């Protein structure tokens, strides 16, 4: 490794390479430390992007990650032996792993906290995403049939605005971000897991499979049960779901990103049929009550707006609106993964005259919007989404770059 760097340094020096050569000189100063070099393959995206490196060929445990700008925060997924870091658009595509004692590394930046039945994901010691695992009961005076666990609320922007809403008076069964199936058939009997007021079914938290915290990401894997309440003898589990959420620090004051992956299967002998319907499954979100027809908007990857997005298909969707101070905007970029059923994915977007003309905002990626889906017994299924929560504006060009990075993750290769 050192011989290779020396040969580089004694080539004729061009001005544009001076910074890189200075960085290589700093590496040569570490004569007793092993160094690996790896490169991002292909053209990088113009968006902050999680990148994974297989650590199978790295022979030491304690190290720092470097590029020409200095140290790069990283996190190791020990279960899969993968190193994760966020590639920034202004970084070079060459990185180095240098041996270094563990105590010299950066402290945990993305933590989680259990508090009053909520698992809170923290960014810079502030909660930004909250998962409710204990039972939540609706407001006083509302039928307790609308009680629920296993949903995400609140989603909070980096500057402190809450974007989600639960138990709105017009739809008490709405719970922030959640994904129950609506019109289903079990043994030819219809069961609705969405409309809790009908008492046919529900989705509840069962246990945490894992929780994570670190420098680059935090998150959790929650086991959820979709429970059929219409069976004569006793409720039965119709679907077992692993909900995996991972929140990424983009090293920006105006944005962060999180992944939402639903993996599910049915233990039922004859399986379960998801009927085609405009609501159900996928990823649904009820937005905060401050948004209405006059102060929020929608833009899809196909150029649709709130006027014509409903029922159409998209790779990504930007939903944005006025912030709580009324002096700027904020919102969420929703992205659907190419392997998802019916991708580009159908959507449910409330029209501007929803809720007696008020125009509250509801969005959902709905993979059964136009076609039914038969879930066979003992087979595994998954739906994968990514979201960027932002303050200010997020352009269509940026949305496309984020989606490309999600759909086609950057590949890296160790070259030294």
C-alpha cells in the first residue's frame, strides 16, 4: 500500500491534485497502520445516499473511514457484516479505511428512547420519529373500539413541525403512518383491518425483534399482528408482519431520511385475498390538521398534482405545505421501491374537496388500488418505501436523484 502511494506522489503534480496528494501524505505518516482503499462504482447521484460496504475482507475491527475531506462517519451492521455511511454529493468517490483504536471514534449520534409506551428515534438528541407500541385510546367521548398500537406518530421535521395526525374527528381510525389492509377475504368472509369502527379486524404491536442506534442511523424491527376479529371462537392472526424502520442522518439541518419496510406472511391454511380497493396496505399517512386545500400541494414523478394524482401511478411523490409559522414550507418525499407490487405504485390522494370542502391531506401508496392480491400461506412478501422529511423546498430534480439512489444503490469495491 505504501509503495503504491509513494509512486503516486512522485508523478508530475498538477494543481488540481494537490489536495489529494496532501491527503495521501497524511496516510503515509501512519507507517504501522493497515489501510484499505475502496471506490464508488459508476456515476454518483446528486443526493445524500446510504452506501454499504461488505466488510468480509477487512482484517481489523477498529478503524476510521476517510476521504480527502477528512473522517467520514460510519456504522457497522454486525449482523450482516456491512459498513454503512452516507455519501455526500460533494465528496470524492475514493475512500480509505485506516486502523485506529476504538476509543478514538465518534460517540453515538442517533439514539432511541423508550418513554410512556413510545419508542422515539432521536436525531441530535431531539425526537423526530415515534413508534407507538403500547395501546393508545382515542380521545374522551370516542368509542374505545378505535384503540390501537403499532403506528408511527408523530413525524417531526428538523425544525420542529409535526406532520402527522391521529384520531381526527372525521376519521378516528387514522393513525399517522400505518398500513392495514381494507377489503380482504378470509375463507370467503370479508374482513376489514382498516376501519376499526366496524370491529372486523385490527393491527397491533406484539414485540420488538431489535432496536438500533449509532452514528449514521437508528431504527427498530417491530413484530405486528393483523388480527381477524370475525372468527366465531376467538380472534385469529391473519398476517404476521415485521415492520423495519431505519432513520438516516443526512448531515443536514433541513432534512433527514427513513426507510419503512413491511415484510409479511399469513399462517392461514387457505391464505388471504386482498381485494382491489382504493385504500389498503402499502403506506398511508394522515397529515396534520393545519394543511388544507389552500396551503398544501402534491407533485408526482409523472408530473401529476393534487388535481389528478389520485388513482395514478408514481415512483415518487412530494407532499408539501405551509409550515406552522406561515413563513415557509415543509413536507415529505415518498418513494416506492421498484420490486414493490404494481410499481410504479398506484396512489390514493384525497381530492381538494375532501372533508366537506376543507381539503385535508391524506396520501397512500396502495398496491391493490387496481388489482387484487392473493397472499399464499407460508410465503414471504415485502413492500419497501423510503421517505425524506424536509423543511423548506425539495425540487423534482432532487426527488428523482433520491429515488434513483434508492432504486439503484451505489456499489463500492475495495481496490487496495
